[in-house]
C-alpha cells in the first residue's frame, strides 16, 4: 500500500471535529499509523476552528491594518455627555458607565457609576470645590458682580483667588 502525501489527499468540505483521521509516524524504524480526531489535532496545535473566528464567544480576526474590526469589539465605554432637563430624563438615558448627565433643572452634573442608568443611586453627583461654587470668602470680592458675569482668577502676586468681571478679562483691563 502506497502512502499518500497530504497534498495528494482529496479535500473533504464537511469535516467535523469528531472525524477520525490517520496520522503517520514518520520515524523510519516504527512507521506506524495512528488514528486520532480532528479535535485532538486542533488542541495539540492550538488551532481555532474557522466557524468561531470573528464570532461571539470565539476569537477576533484582524483586518488589513492588523487591527480588530470594530464590529468584533465589545461595546466600549466611550464617555458621552447628555444635557437633560430632569431626573426622569436622566434615568431614561441610554447611558453606559462613565457617561455624564448635565442636569439643567438643578444645575448639577452627574456621572453614571453603575451598570444600570435607570437606577438613581447609580448616578453620582460631581462635587465642585467650594472656591468654584461661590465667591464668598475670597479676598477683594466685589459682591455686586453677578455670578454669571464673574470669573475666578488666580493672582500670583498675592497668591489668592479673586473675582473679576468677565468684561475686564476680555478687554485687557486690570481686574
């Protein structure tokens, strides 16, 4: 019986992992033929079945730029910012962990810290440092400056934060 080379074998299109295939030990002294399954061979050579490439639960493939195609990547947490007018609107957002909600009704900012955006306890308020929330307690504060027309400016000469009118900052005047 003549032993065929692999290149001489006829291809079989519908191989299953449980199909048995002959393996020839090429050691001249022994020349034995062994039988094994395709699955056993795949495990030995750490092969991945074609059916699981690029599929959920399988392995990702690479595109022509040696990168995983976007379609094969899981949903990534890309931080998105949403402007909402109420708590109920915030809880209805299609948000993912790390997304931000700017609540216009209470002038506060929240970040989603849990998986479920419909649960209020999963939204955590960003707390601003006291110096950013109020002009009170600052040296040389002009209480007549409306908060929406004022800016906090660090004065390196006095090493203090001061309130300045926005108009003075934009027209080159001193604060």
